[in-house]
């Protein structure tokens, strides 16, 4: 039995923030902080904060802008976080609203209706609440039967979600699966941290996964091989959780937001990633010359370039390893799916590609796909 990805969808939030805007706000905060603590800084009791620049951000990451669900508060040096009013329980949640928009696009691309979908997986880095599951809320809003659940595997959530969908199809517990990655990452950013204030953006992606014999879409991709892997590391971490309010001394500390040791991540994750891709290519008897595209996790331009060179044995050309993080920034698990969504229309029967995720955990997921 062959499993295929038969449709994709993308929801782009209404607001965009440029590097220049972020830098202006961050440097305003730095100036204010250094002025307020000038005596301690002069006495050597405290280090002065360093300003940032758009050039630094682009060189370090390749990021130029990012989309957010709420821009209000982010650029205010006295707030520096998105201000998102809490909705009533009777209203649809923001995350479900994002998910629905992407889901409907994916369903249309795959020629599927609500009656076809019998499993919904919301796979993302963060959910805005523990329960009821965002996936079940989406199921109710779409009017689908079957079952639904949330899963969190940080930046590998989308690929792990597709693999879970494939397993459900092979196991007979679903006939058509909708995998959605509604990534609201902006509230987890520490906008006062020079090394990470620019990293993330909000977005939602969706894919339809089904058996080959039921697929009717123009672009359907058979999954030739798939493998997830994880190994524990503290080098990318967020300590936010429902237990935090039990310790009043630490409940608002900076470790409750995104924290990473970038150089360690680069050194440790990349060998894991290209070894995983090499293994799955060998499983399919594929050489680099057999690949049409590399749809890689979109965290950092330098990481993407490094992995592409290792796999291809040379620099990628044109859209061989498409980059979208310049526009979207790091969108956690959605990045590789955005690249896939935007850059698969020119692929034809027999074209092969890699979809690969990697990030916190550590986690990595690799799919080898072929256009039907």
C-alpha cells in the first residue's frame, strides 16, 4: 500500500515586522536599560547591553522579516511582546482559526470534503492550551467525523505528524488524514535578547495524507521512505508550562521563553540531519542527482546551506533547496512545509524530493517523496 501527500495549504498572518522595525525597538530598549543602570555598568557590577543591527540579523540567519498574528506591543520598548486578548471559551481559538484557514486550502488542493477526513492531527511546537485539543476544536469547526489529537515535537512536529498519519492509514485507523501545523511562536520570543529577538514568525500549514488509490489531486507525492529520530539535549529549550505558576520567584524568568545555544546546536544537529537524509536516500537507492528538491527546515540560512552542500556535494542552484525564511523567519515545524507548498507546482511525475525537519529535542524527521 502506498501513502501520498495529496494537498497542501498555507495561512499567512495579517501583520509583518521587518528587521529594521525590530532593531529600532530593541536598540531603544538597550539605550533605556543602559541609561537606567549606568552606575552599575560603570562600577563593573553589570554588563552594558549591546545594540543589534539589520545587517547582523541577515548575516547570522538570512531572516529579513516575519509575519505575526499581533504586532501590537512588540515594538513598544516598555512592552516588547505581542498583545493578544484572551478569547471567550465560546469563541474559536486563535490557533484553531489559523489551522482552519490552512486546512481548507489543503482540502481544496486534494479535492477533499469534510466527509473524507476522519483523522486530524495538529502537530506544532506550541499549543495555546492543554485541553480540549486544538485538533478536536478544528474537527468540530470543519464538521468532520472520526478522531483528532494534538502532538508537540517542536520543529519536527510537521514531519512527525505526516509519519503518524501514514501509520494510521497503514494500520487502518484512518482513511484520509489532515495534518496541520498552526505555529504561534511570537509569544515565546524574548524580544529583549539580542541573539534571539528576531528568530521566529507565526504561520499555519496543512497537508492531506491518504492512500494512493484514493488520491485525485493534480500534485500527489508518494512517500518512498520515512524516519523520525530524537536524542535529548538542553541546547534548545523552553521551560514554559503549567507548573511555572507554582514558583513565584521564577515564574516570569527568561527561561520560560525560547532559549538556545546556537553554536552547540549547529555543531550537534547537522551531522544528525545529513546522516539521516543519507540513510533514507540509500534505502531508496537514490543519488544526489536523482533529487529535484530539498525542502529543509527553515531555521537558519547557514544551516540550510551546510546541509544542502553535504547532500548534493555542491552549492544548490536556483530553487533546488528553496529558502523562505527570509520572508517568514523561523516558523518552527511549518518551515519545510511552506517551502514544499510554494515550490512543488513545477514538479512532474517521477520527480523526487526530500522533506526534512530538525530542531529542539533534538529531533529530526526525513521523508523521501516522489511525484506520481
